[in-house]
């Protein structure tokens, strides 16, 4: 995963959170689908954070060559 995947993952997280919000607003008690979308958004955010962290780290093998 490269650094340029992070913005896409962040966008996907935003879409998932919006869908969860829409589901909650359309139902009285919410639903398992809304919870699943929130969980998916959280995972996308974690993946984006990892992609950004990897992009900020220097390549350890680069100096060994």
C-alpha cells in the first residue's frame, strides 16, 4: 500500500460513515448494517493511517545496497 492510497481510504471511510448515518436516520433503533458501516469506516481509517506512516518512514533497504 502506498501513500497515495491513503486519500482513497479516507474517502471510503467518509462514505461508510455517511451511509451509517443515513441508515440510523431512516430507522428508529438503528440497525446492524449501521454498526457494520461504522466498523468498516474505522478499519479504513486505520488502514489510511498505516499507509501514511509507511510513506513517512525511510526505506531501510535503500542504504544497504
